[in-house]
C-alpha cells in the first residue's frame, strides 16, 4: 500500500491494524522492559533486540505507548497484568 498517496491506511480493518502493529513492533525492536523487574534493561545490542521473539517486542511497545501516550493520572492507577505461574 502506498501510504503517501492514499489515506486507506486510516480506514484499516481491525485485522489489518493488528498486522500493521505487529509488523511495526517486529521492525522497531523497542526495549523498555528486559528482566524480571521494570527498569531491568541493560544496554542490549541491536542484534539481540532483533532476535527477540515477537511477543516480547509487542510487550515492550505497549509499555512504551503507556509511558509516552497516556496521562500521568492513568499511569499512576494502571496495574500491569501478572504472568501466570
């Protein structure tokens, strides 16, 4: 799709949006949380970030969006889901 000359990307269906989000996460390889506790993220080489699983990349971008795109009042009340044992 040519995003520059069309606005179709603004009217994507839900599956198209999810696919685009996952593809963006795959390419971006954003790392904000790496380890057992928030803040446990030593410098991670680009090669290692690129080899992370897609679900780890998606989790990291969700945390990034929470930190940068939501009001502080929401972040203060937000409790991250716990992983099942």
